[in-house]
C-alpha cells in the first residue's frame, strides 16, 4: 500500500518533536501544582509564566493578558459569554438590549454562543470576505462586541481584521463624544491563522484573540485567549482564581508549555512555510483547473487566502463518495469542518457564499502542512481524475 497522504491539517496537525520534548518533563518529573508554595512547585510556576511570556512575545501583548484554556472553543466561549453576560446583570442600565455582531462564517463555538444573546449576522461576499459596509450598518449604539475570524477553517479566506479594528475605533470615538459609555470590543478567532499570519494584536486592532494548539503542531485541548487588560470579562468557571480569575482550576502546565513552544515554532518559520505552501497551492489549483476545467469551482478568495487551503466543488458529484474512495487510496481530506463532520446539514460557510445545498455537498477541503510535498499534490489530482471519470 502506498504511504498515506494527509491533507486535513485544518482539522489537526501532528505534534512537532520539539513540542513533545518540551512537554514531557511535566507529566512525571515536574508534576507539581504551580500554586503550591514549596520550591519545586514554584519552579513549575516559573515555567508556566515563561510559557505565558513566550506567547505574549508573538502577540505583542503583556504576559498578564494571556489566558491559557483547553482549546479555542473554550476561549471563544469565554469571549462571547464573558462580554455579553456582564450586560445582563442590571449593573449597566445603559446596556439594555446590548448586542453582538458576528460574521456568517464563524466557527460553531462563536455562532452557537452568540445565539444565546441579541446577535446579528454580518454577511460575506461571494469570495468569502466580509462586507465591511454591511458590517458597519449592523453596528448600532448597543453593540458591544464584534467577532470576525481571522482566517476561515473551511475555505481559508483571510479577513481584513485591521480594517475592522479601525472601524470599531472610529465608532467608539463617536460614541464617547455622544456620551455613550458602552465598550465596542473586537474579537478574532485566529485558530487557523497562527502558522501563517501576523498575530500582533496592536497591529490587528483587536481586544480579544483566540488560538488553538492542536491547529499549529501543538497539543490538542490547549488554547489561548488574549484579553486586553482594559477589557472586562465575566468568567465561565469559578474557583481558585487562576488565569486572572477567568479560568479557575489547576493549570495544565504541559499543555501550556507545549502550546507556547508550538507557537514559537510556527511563527519562527511562517514566512518560509507560507512561501513553500503558496507554490504548492498554486500548483494544486492549476492542476485541478487543467484536469477538470469548468467542471469544478474553487471556493473562497484566490487573493486573500491561507496558503495551505484548497477548497473545490466537483459539480454533480457526491463528496462523501469521493472522500471514501480517496481514503481507500490512502488520501485523507475533508468535506468541511471536523467539528461538524457528523452533521448531515450542508456547511453554513458554503451557504453563506451562496452555494446551493447540492453544491455544498459536492465540495471538498484539502489543507496542506509541513509534510506535504509536490509529489503528494500530483498524486491526489491524478487519483481525483480517475475517481471522477469512473
């Protein structure tokens, strides 16, 4: 059997060897609770804070603005609920009917959280890029949070987060002049962006940013929330007050150290890897178009897109059949988000682009990574040609 070809890096990435090595001591040797007072525990606490500082370095933030979580789903929930809950307590009389605005192509952890409150959906254009004019029209005097993902997990489209941050700042300035004291926070889910894009929060203009270790060659169930020091949040979990009181519970030292190590790895090599994958992406697109012509549609923007993402509709074909037959050939890819793979409903992301249900159910996502080669791409397109002609 031929070696497997893995093209589902958006779902999960293999752990980098340096990450595995960095985590190992904290399972058996340095297992101490970092809140304990004895010296061995305090050494572990220092390792945790070193990891926090390491993450802060790449985000351009203060270490005390970094909150470690068990993945980006938790971090996204903490942002949405943490912001919106404070305006339901009655402590903010001016915040009656406070609302949030989220894009139509957000991850379910954002969408499902937003649905618990007054929320509005900001549409995207046919290429998957948010419509800034319509976003601005949706923001009213009661809007307290805007959440737009940095890069989409299905179609790879990169959003103009900096422009959204500028828009929020301009609106906030007008609010203050009018005596409106409500905040207008900006959050971006950067889970898919960490390996390829700049994460500097000041340059992006965001108050909250979330990361996922399992998407950047780090451990699964590890995540980060950047929360600006001036931003207020209500915690989801109460207890001993760890992580700025926002995430109580004994810290996952191995996971936090692993995530910080992974972030350092991917950000250190991101320019080189971005260029390498862009060459493979262009090859992938060109081979597909050369092989299938008008029988396929490439979804998402070709210009503002993660370099590892190729998302294609094979008109008139069932993606489940293609996926199963590719799997039999040792080729692993996906129909969409792994988090909703068991859901038989067509992708909400593809629907937001204007695809019909039939088109959505004929679409496949290929996401490349550190182990992907040119030979892999050529093999996949050749196998697709055999399957789709059969």
